[in-house]
């Protein structure tokens, strides 16, 4: 996934472990990639 998003493995791991806040543009990318809503990714659905 880090390669697809053109970021380092370490940066992607920080997202996975909740060490940094995910920017809205990245959240939208994840939602589009996985075919879900941003609310689903945030656990609001």
C-alpha cells in the first residue's frame, strides 16, 4: 500500500498505528481505493 500511495513504509506504518492524523486527501484516497465511505473508515458507520 505504501508503494501505491508513493510514501515510505515507515510513514504508512504511522498511519496504521494511529501515530499521526491522516490528512483528508489521504482518507479520501483510502475510501476510493477500498470502495467504502470515509465514515466507514473512521468507524462512524
